[in-house]
C-alpha cells in the first residue's frame, strides 16, 4: 500500500530529515575548518 497517504507522508518526512541531517553535517564540517 505505497499509495496510502500516511505511508507516503511518513516516507517524505524521513527522507527530508535525512537530507537535513546530511546538510547539517556538511555545514558543520565546513564550519569546523
């Protein structure tokens, strides 16, 4: 049931959180230098 709104929304939130975490780590690493 990939078409289920709750499932889709959950996946989107997880994906967004992963991107934000990746961006923060990259930004933190650049700031450390």
